[in-house]
C-alpha cells in the first residue's frame, strides 16, 4: 500500500473556535475563528490555502444549524483564491471531507486544503428541540413519509431499534451500554472545554429520562455550538509544518448492501462494518496496533457497533468488552473518546473526535493524554452512512 494516496498527505494544522452549549454567535464567525487557528497552526498564511472542503455545507438552508455556512461564504470571507473545492451531503459521512481533501492534495489539484465543520445546533434547539432543526417544513418525502406519522423525528428513535435488536440477539444490557456514557464523563472531567464535566454514576445513568427505549438521556449526544478546522498538506510539507503533522495511514468509506436505516440484512449492524473492512484493507496495521480510539457516539449504541466493526471485539461482544469500563478507560487496553466524546464534551458532529485524535498523537492531550499514543482510529457516522480514518504520529 506504499503507493496509496493516503501516504502522500499529512494533517498539518488543526483549529477550534470557542465551544459552548449556546454561544449565540453567527456560524460564519465561528468558522472563521477555527479556520484562522488551523491555518496559523500549520504555519501558513491565508494566501497559501488553495483548496476548501466541508460536510455538508448548507445543503439545506432550513436546517443550517446542522449544516453550517456554505463554502462560498467562507471563501469570500477569508478571501481565499482556490484551485479546488467541494462539499456535499451525499458522501460517506463527515470524514469524507478530510478524505476528499487528501485525494485533492495527493493528486495535485491543490496544495493546502482547508477543511471545516461548524454547528450551531445548541442555540437552534433552544427554540424547539431537534424536531425543529432536523425536520424542515414540508419534508415528507422519501422515508420521512413513513416515519413522521409515528413521531420518529430523530436518530434516537431509529437507533433505539438497533439497540433493542442488539439487546435481544446478544444479551447486551443497559449497564453495559452505560459504560460508554460513564467513560465519556470521566474523560470530560479532564477536558476544560467539555459541556458536562460533573461525575456520572451508573445509578444516575439508569435513572436518566428515557428518550427512546432503551436509549436514555445520557445515551444521546449534547447539542452545542462551535467549529473545527484542519489543513491537509502534501507529505513534503511535514518538515516545514509549525506543529507535529499527523500522517493519514488509511481511510474506510465502503458502502455495500442496501444503505438505508430499515433495509440492512442484519439490523444489529450498520454501515460501519463495510467502512471498517475497507480501512483495514488499505493498511498493514491491525486493531492491536491502535493506541487511541475516537469512535462516533452520537448515540451510545453506535460506539458499540464501531467497536465490533473495527475488530476490537467479535460481533455481538461489544457489551462484555466495555463491561466494567476498565478496557476503555484512559489507562486501559483501548482508551476510548478521550475528550469525553459527544455524550459529554458535546456534539461537534464527529470533527471534535478527529481534533482530539490529532491532539493525542501530538502528545498535547494534557491531563487526558494517553502515554505513547502513536496510532489512532477515528470513526464517524452510523446507520446508513459511515467513514473512518487511521492516523499515525509522524516519525
């Protein structure tokens, strides 16, 4: 795999805006803050940026709190002179923006690509909850015409069904599922940017308000406001980067079977299994080589699914794998979601997990740093779309 496009690029810069439950700031403002931070972190100027990518970038203005500002707004605001740009909703989950940027750099379409992801979902949901953000007026076509009459308005409703099936087929318990939330809260206590940092006990978790059985409040990510940005550069730039660059070892984006929430042949799995298989086919590394796992936790059941899909445990054994919490703790066999994940640090739509993976590989994780972290896996998405990245410390 030495000729794979991944080997020709590095993540040279990372940046975050202010993060918060409800910042009441414009999404362009937040995006510019994170983008300027990433450009400076890479040791570059705005004039060096000749590519721009995002996910999904204002695919629907009615749900802009989820989609963020458009590429055109950011290109104009930052006065970027671009040779290449892309964004879109119909892609392999959030990390497709990084993959697209990597391919553009590897093929010479651009030299330094700026990638951003921005949400203002926390502020938006203050006025009506997730229904008002994710279901725009008139959105009754496609699968929604069958879901909305039954008040199925959120991923929580759909993923609860996957969780119920996993419980039924494999004996998974709420106590096991709760370890994902408890582990995230322990790690969030070491992250000054996390939304929720106070301790969470198993008793409190089990007593949490039920959202969609068996998923309770603590199984659901925390809507918030913020922006994350990255710069993808050619491998040759690694020696000139201001901070330690991160190598992209492999990507996984595959989609097989019927890619719909309700049409998988096995409803204990999701698209993660195809994406993970694709990732391991593009590298000689194996799950045992991974030092840090930053796995999507929009809902806790997705994290269990990724653990199985990526081969950290066998199919159906993710419950016993996380039981007790020792394996996934910061000093455990597989440190998981070291910044607190989206369940406690807050929902940055997966890009916060990528940012955290870069911090860990740089050795900049402060109190939550995993000693000797050289290889990290990042996974985003769940249900009908998924993508993952394997990253390694630049040597």
